[in-house]
C-alpha cells in the first residue's frame, strides 16, 4: 500500500518481505483471491474458503450459515497507516449487490492499537448536506467538510455503511468488517498510486451511498465502556458483528461455546490457547479461529498478561 509502512513487522511480528510498504494484514479472510490459510494444527495448509465449503454449518454455526448463504461473513485485519488514507465511504448490502452481484456491503469498526499523535476522519461536519459536499468536492475542499478526531490507543470507532471516513498517518488499528472489498474514494490528495498514475475516484457512487442524515460519530474511549464481567468489555454490538476485548487479571479465562464462529486476535502479551485437543502458544499479532460450538481457554504462561479481541456474529 502506498500509505503503509513496516509497523506490522515491528509491532506485530509479521514476516513482511523486504523493500516494500505494507498497510494491511488480512488476519482472517475468505474473500476470493485473498483467502487465509491455516498456519498450524491438523488442518494446516487448508484455505479458509475450502473449510467453509466442506464444514460450513459446523464451522460458522447453523444460524450464521443460513443468514449469510454459506459465505464466511467477517474479515479481520491489522492496519498500519504511515500516510493518510483516502477520504472514502462504503456501501450497504443492497448497493453493493447492485454493483457487484453476490458481494456484501461493508460495515466496519476500528480499535486503535497505536497512535503517534494521529487522527481519524469520521463523518461530515454539522450542516454539511449533499449540496454543500458536492460543492466541496468540486472546489477541492473535501478536507474542510469532514470531521477529524484525535486517535488514542484504546479508542473504538464504529463505521456503518454510508459514513465518510479515513484512517490517518501514525495510527495502527485492528479492524473487523463484513467480508467485502468495496471502497468508494472521494478524495486522495492528488497523489499517484503504485503505478505512478492517480488513483481512481468514485464520486457518483460515493454520493449515492453517503448517509447525509446519519448521527455524528466519533471515537469512544474503551475505558469509558462498562465491563459485562471482570476483564471483558463489549466494544461494538452491531447487526453484523460483535467485538469484545478481554484483559484478564487471572491465570485462566474459560470461554463457553458460542453459536457463531469467532476470531481471537492477541494485541498484547502472550498466552496459551486451548480448545478441545488443540493447544497453541499465542503471541501478539496472532489470530485463532474458533468454530461455532467450541469452548476454549486462554491460559497465562508468564508475567506478561495477554490482551485479546474476539470478533463474532451476534
């Protein structure tokens, strides 16, 4: 990515090839052409898409399988922004399927992992309606119409479809979203892409999907959210995903079976993770997929307390 860096290697132990800038690590993906591959365990080497095809109901859960037509519904990423991303917006399911049959829309949420005096764009300024935003686009004043907020570690940002937004320089986030790769760029700082040519903008599509009447949104400090149990905080509860943070103080956390597949991503420290007959060492930057109906435990291994996020389908 032209806006990426090398932080995914430095902070999250990703084995990046040398000499190139990387903006995203797709941790859990069954998106066509970008499928995750099982890295350890008895299913080593299998693609997530092949597992969905062969074990769909058992893996996803009956309700999730039926609701999403047998498709894996989530995409989990780690993002490293060393330059500002484009000002952009994503469509809902209906518009996405009109443009690309079979594609999901893109609801997403961010959890800020690191910030070097960074900021995010989220929503339009008060009073900016369609005509005012069109005028801002026509007169190269898009940045004046968008609301920017300081980004601090631990902040949570919920971004429904139709929300104008951008991740900005110096910020690293965990992202959970619908399994989609549809982005409509509105403004990209007139910079060239990796091919040396200006990146494509999608003004007509963007104007068609922006929710100009949406409520104002801003980052929420996770420390202000109430914990449902010691060490557990629900960060986002939405139509398509639930995101929880676990920061346990004890030596073991037992997670009961869920009706949905879950993705467990470690964002601090290290621990053991055990489910059924499988046991692994988990470290920062590692992600584990837990099938529906499977209980698992996270076990403290040393003095380094682990912190992890769990994404699932409500």
